[in-house]
C-alpha cells in the first residue's frame, strides 16, 4: 500500500484521503491559489489574456475542490455524487468544513485502503 502523491491528492478522483491530508491540501490550494488569482482578477477587467488566465485558474481550483471532496467522501464511505453538495452555495461551505471533522472508516472499504495520514 502506498500513499497518494500530491498530484493524485489534488487532481485524482480515486482513492481516499485522511482528514489531515484533506486539511493540508486545502491549505495548499488556498495559499497558492488566492495569491495567483487575485492579481489575475484585477487585471482581467480590461485584458482578455488575464481573463482567460483567471478562468483557467478558477477551473483548476474547482477541479481540485471536487477531487478533495470526492476522496473525503470515499474515506467516510459515501459515493462520489455526495461531492456535488460542495458546489451548492452556503451548504457547500458547511459540507467542505464538515468533511474535515467527520472521521473516516477505520478499515478498508469499497473505495480503497485506509489512508495513511501523510502526503508522499
């Protein structure tokens, strides 16, 4: 059994991640995504290239959000479609936060082995 790599954690839709990895991955997305997208958002007011960069960046962050939530749902034994709740305004933010506190199943389940609490 091996740990997921950082690209598998942020962009893959298979497997499970622990609460610890989930929290660190969200911190990484916030610390890297916000500083990069803020200047693009400001520049996008009149620049098509900056606007395209902003859209691409938001799509990348949206995919990372989906991947993280899907893998946490897997860890607690829920199917993929429960991740769609993360995209509902207000409910989504509560769901994303709750996934950081709900303990995962302590044994292997249909979605994979019990995760190791660290990034590779």
